């Protein structure tokens, strides 16, 4: 997915991931920090949308992709048993 970004966008995303500031990246590319922010934000938003379209809900605190399917299952599993039965529509009243 990074390969689909323009070279400039890709470089900004990589530098941000390395922990560089908008100002530092701007100096390196000879552009303003506002330009870095604008391009970086658009690139990250594009990556998020592509990840979501591919079935991922984001990135966890360790940098791993989170599956949207797994998140739904975890949410379902956290429901009380009666609520799960009601959600499945088995005819038993919840409660």
C-alpha cells in the first residue's frame, strides 16, 4: 500500500513513522511544516481507507494490524449470554 503513494507522500509517512517532526521533514524537503502536515494527513487517511476496505480496523499499540472481523467477534463475545441469544433471534426473551 505504501508503494501506491507518491514518492513524496511515501517519504513523509516513513519519516513520520521514524519519529521526525513536521518541521524537520519540512527542512529536509525544503517545504513548510504545514505542507508536510497536509500531505502526511492525506497519505495516512488514504492508507486508513485502504486498510478498512481490506478488512482491517486499524493498528494496535504494538504496530500490528487489527482485523475488523476479530474486533466484531470480541465485541460479540463480551455480550452477556442472554443478549447474544436475542441478537441471534432464537425466540427466547433476554433477561
